[in-house]
């Protein structure tokens, strides 16, 4: 690796060998000792029995929910009458949160939903899930959910509330008063039909749709260019060249999950040696930018100029805008021209003029009909900013008599939140379907809480002609009611929503198809995507050029602010979910907070240290709360970034007060919400707040953990980038495996379970982390303990930066302070994500040092933990070279006073999410990845009952099942036909390597080298 002259580093503190970093690395464990106020109550005996944790004393509502299977729901595998204790049932249903969507399968045990998997029958999502989808099962058991209808902040009854609401709606409608239904994007065609029926009953009603993260500019640009106000479908799997201007399409852009399609273009094997090339032009380091082959950090105030420059370079026509020069843009132009019809150019801007130029670029490249299809639009984010602004103005002006909020919280997530709060005081009737008294619902007269989606019947049409169904997987926990049923009842229609849904499908969707089959499969797809017809545009060059020049300039000297969405928290809807709050952000590795990310140069120039609190002001808008500074490599000079979704005031005990509300800094330009601001004022307060980051908690020093090469090198030599360690012996240098102090006593006669992890297709999204947490009852420890380096995740996604440089002196990593001689961190910055869990070593160092044989090796290649034998010496953690073992410093369950954020273990309702097949660990016990041994045993027993061998693919671990890109492959290495064997021994034999191979611990997890498409 040394001959490559490349250094990998995890964070700024490691890059500069800061004293605190060096001090922590010299100590295997944190120096802090247990304080009395931190210790859990020792008076009560430990109770690890799951039945005690779940308890048969759970509230009556909980017990009622777990009675028999939900009436009329159809399990994915078993018939309802076959439900037995200890046997899991799976139901196909749909996750839809605003514009976010996933077709999913829900695992239930004794009537309790406990785990979510992707539904591979869906051609829209293909079985992909995200961290938010995985975590949504915990939100079902949120004790902050309302238990019933409320009137003026007090409990009421449905009968009383219905009568009053119907009476007042009728009067308002008869008097000609304006009624408004305000919602986020609704994917459900049957819900839209119910709203239409409501509007027919009350003719003065209008439906206003807005999204917390708006994509209005895309649909408006398509209306201007092509006469179609739609968001087209994109086929990233058909693109050879992709150019993104601030569109984080691998994370949150457009709410479509494009990561699986993108990953198909990055897969390599001996049968496929081609890759797409991704260019990213952005201000903050995003998930998409971190996976780019070429990334150019640019200021937000220059973005429109870069798009205009690309247009001028690719078309014969030109618009009169300020020219920009950039080497990476030059490369992008060459590749785009060479891949006409096989490219995509996208932008995350909510500026219509920028999106019109993007349309013209794609049109000039011939991408419509190949990689972009206007005739098969998606329905993810259809909010209309202009209509929402008009509603807010009418509300503030006293022109709205009644308003109903459905899946919307504009008093929190809209730039005009203060106007909305003031306007609600002037209405005659205000209603919210929120599941809690959130920022908006707490201001209305009636809260008629909706079911959680796992308690509901519903449907979705994420893409024209592609439908999915949602069915309840549990009876309602509380006295809530579906919002659709409330709308129908207030419209005078007493049909229950299940019947209404089924009738609508029978009359307008199924076309003679089977309802039961659609419900069983979870999806019904009436046809393939429509073929794109000829596309032409009406492009007003002078108007677009004038507007671009008016907004964007290269002369800006101030600081630009980017407001962005994190992969975990998103827009903040699930802010009260502790799994998501403790999920390390893929880029910053920070938890439990948002922060102002700035460049190292800006921090140095302004004498700021990481954690220093600053105030932010945009025009006359000031952030209500100071936020800490985080020094972020890759942040464009002259820019800063701040995550949305935090600063909730009424989310619940987990989410309230975490971070600052960045939506307050969003602005409105030409009627559209803008998530960027120029000439921002940043003022230090003198305060300090430590950021809970996980990245360098388990540093493995300067070793060849990541092995990489370029595509050109790989084509010339499939083993390019590989590091082949040797050991010097009297007979010369040999491979480490040839020198062994172990007497090999580990034999795997039947199965040898293992993994292959492709660094090319691991995008760092974190879905596997949440999936593992849900499957294996991993506790939440809270911000304080994360700072103490005591997070409990069994799998972590290590994020490495790399640059071509050497330390100033040999061994500087081990000796003391000193910088690496690197170029500007914003330029030439490469990022690699690496999932790291227990490697299940065949020569495991942990096993040889355990004094009580709590950690042992199985006959199937697994490193096992016997929890009730472990006495907590932590010798195994000290001896683990991968730092993947987790120690229970406290009793995290049944300890609500100390760990009140660990709701899945410390509330009677939350415990319903625990997996009964996995032990809940107690204080003083070491734990780590078990390779989901409970799933392995279940699969083996099923095969045994059917008197056959285990088939490859029928057993899968939680992390691999959740991976949208297929980066993690699990299987039996003793089966030469298994996919994991093919990856490691055939298709990618030359790329497969074991981390720290020189130690000869012989892990059962192999990684495929990272290949970058950075050379011609």
C-alpha cells in the first residue's frame, strides 16, 4: 500500500493528530469511571427473560391489539388461523410518509409487528428499504401518541367530536366560508377519492399540497418546458455518465430510492468490467458527493452559473450568463458528449430557471426516452409551493374559515410558520389528524388522531400504473381512527375504510384482477412504464438567462448556507424515534444533534474549534438556538451547511429540544421555498457543546484497511489495489497463513457461514445499522454515552477519507502531534464507506483470552457469545483488532430513569418491538454481531422439517436483507454454488480481501476492493 502513496484517515482529529485523539487512542477504553448518579439500580435482580420484559401486565390497549390476527388482513406466508406462539407471520403492506415510499413486509410475533423487510415483488422499490423505513416499526409503539380524540386540548369522544365538526363544517360551507385541507404529498388514490367526496359535500373546500422538502421547481419547469407539470421517472441504471448539481439522489433527493439502480452501474466482476461515472457539484459533502468519481465543491451562489455553463458547452445555442472555469466541469462535458442518450443530469435546486436549463441539457443529450421518462411520472413529491403560500396569506388575512391538517406540520416545517400560527387564531374551525399534539396540532381546536400506518388500510400509487396495498398488521393500540374514515364520516358516508378501499380497487384499479392476490403480494402493477414519445420544449432563453444572472454570481464574498436533509432524521417527522436519533450520520458520524458544518479554512480564519456554539442569521431571520460548529472535510470554501428536521418543540421526550429548527432559515423566492441563503451572518457565542461523534471511537491506526484502485488499473489487473502481506521467516517471505501458532481445531463439516461486502456498492446509507438494531434488540444509550464512546450498534459504517500524501515523519500516527501534508481538504477528496461488524475469525483472538469461555467458535464458523457465562473482563474487546465488541456498561433495560431515551426497552409499550428470539443483554456482559444466528437456526429447522438441504438465499442476515444495493452478500461458504462463494472465489476472486490479513485471524467476512472510475 505504501507504494501507492495514499493515506486513509477518518476525521479531522485523526488527520491533525490532535492531543485528545492521541490520548484516546492510547487507552483501549474511556478513562471515565462509573459515577454514582450514572449507575443503575442494583437492588433489583437482573431480569433477562423476554416474557418479563414484554410483560403480561402491559396496558389493556396493548393486550387488545395483540388478540387474534387483524380481521380481513392476509398474511404473506401463513393463514391467519395458523398463528401460533413462537411462529412468525409476515404481512405485505406499504410505508408512505409524505412523498417517501416503500413496499414492505412486516414480521409479527404473537400479533406484534417487530421487524420490517423490503418487498422484492415491487418493481418500483425492488425490496429496498431505508433507515427511516426500518425504524418506523418503533414509532408504532411511541407512548407520545395520542390515546384518543381531543377538543381544545382535553380528551373528548368520537361521537361528540363528529357531531360538532359536521355541524360546523355544514354551517361554514353554507355561508360560503373557505375550507382547506392541507397535506403533504398523498400517494394513495383511494385517499384522494375520499378527499374528493369530502369536497363534493362541502363545495368551498380546496386541497392544498405542500412538502417540507419541496420539489416544486421540477414540476413547474417541466410544465414550462414540455407542458407537463410532472416529476419524471429516472433510470440511473441505464446511465453511463451522471452529473449532479446538489441533488443527493442516493439519499433524499426526490424521495425516490435511486441507490439500487445506481449500484447496478457500479457492480464489477470478471463478466462485467464497466462502470458509470458520477460527477457531483455541491457545497456540502453529501452521500451522493461522497460516492462520486469526480466532485467539485462549489458555492451555492455559483450553482446556476455552473448549470448555465454546462448548457452553453453542450448546445449550439448559448445564453448570456457569466462564464465559469472548472477542470471537473471540462471532464464532465467530454463524458456527456460521449454518452449521449446514456446520461442523466439532475439538480437539487428549487429554482425553476435552473431546472429549465437542466431540462434543456437532458434534451440536447437525447436522454428523454432512455434514462428519463416524462410519460411515466412519479408521484413522490407533488407539493405546490405557490398554492401553499397563497393558503398562508389567506389564513393570515382571516379568509380561511376551516382548515384540516393531514400528515402536515407547517407550524414547524414551513418558512411562514409564524404566519400560520397567527392565522390559526382567526379560523372558525381547525382540525389535525396528527398522532400527537405536535407544533401545528397543539394550536388547533380538534385533534382527531390517525392510526399508525401499521394499523391501517390504505394504498399507494408511487408511479403511474404501479400500485401497492397497505393492510393492518396489528389492531389499533389506542382509540384512534383512520383519517380517511373521518373524512368519509364527515361527508355523510358511514362506509368503513376497508370496504371503501376494496370497492375502489374493484371498480377502478384491479380490472378483473384478484383482490386477495394483490393483498397477499402487497403490489399490483397494471403494466410497464410508458414509452417516451418525442419531446420538444418551449425555451425562453433571454428570460432564463436574465433570472440566472440576477440570482447567481461568482463575485459573492459572503458565506452561503445550505439547508439539507439527513438520511436518518429527514424532515423530522420521526424525530421522536431514538433509533434514528442515535444513527450516526454517514458523513459526519454525528448523532443526537444538528450542527453548522464549515470548512477547516473558515474555522481557522475565524478561530473556531469543533463544538463552539454560533448564532446564525439570514437577513432578518435568526436561528432560535445556537448550534455547534463541525469542521467538515469537503465543505466548499465560503459555505456552511445545517441539517433540517431538528429543533422540534413538541415531538415527544426523545425528539423535543434536540438541535435547532433550520426550517426557520428557509426563504421564499419567486413563490418557491429555497433551502439556500447567501451572505449569512455567523456569530460565535462563546459557548461550547460537544458533538456526539462515533467515527474515531474504534481507530485501527495506519493500516491498509481500505484497498482501492482505479477502473483503468482494474481492467489491466483485476488484483489492482490489493495489499498482499508477508511474514519474514528463515525460509524467506511467506503469506501470514503459512506461519501459524494455532493448531487448527475449527472444522466446519456442514455449513461455514460468511459474507462478502462490496465496497463499490456500499453507499453508506445506514439502513443496515437500523435493521440490525431492530432484529437484535440493540439498546439506545443516549448522547452522553455516545460521547463516552459507549454506543452499542453491532454494525458500524466506517467512513474513510483518502488523499495522496504521506505523514511528515514515519510513525507520526503512533508518536504524537503533527499534521499530514495534504492538499486542500475540499479538493481531490475521496471517500470510502466500509461496514464493519464481528469478522467471525476462525483464529479468533477473543476466544483465546476469555477466562470463562464465554466466547467460543461454532462448527459452522461463527464466533458465539454465551451471555450468562460472561463476567465482563473485557479481555476479548482488548484483543479484538477490529474493535467490534460492545460492553454493557449499564443495565439499559428496565432502567427508564437513567436511559429514558431507550424507549424500546424502558416503556411497557416500547418493549413490544423486542425480538423474542434474541436475548436482551444485561449489565456487565459483552456482546457483538452474532450473524443473526436466530435466523440461521430458523432456516435450518425449516429445511430439516422439509427433509432437504438449506437453499442458498433462503437464510439472510438483517443487514444484508436491508441493503438496497446488495453490497452485503451472506451465505454458506461450504456451498460452491452459493452467491457468497461465487463472489469471493470466482466472480471477484482477485478483489476479495480480508481486513488485517497480516494478523492471520482468518475472518469469515471478505471485502471487495473499492474501484473508482477516475481515469480515462
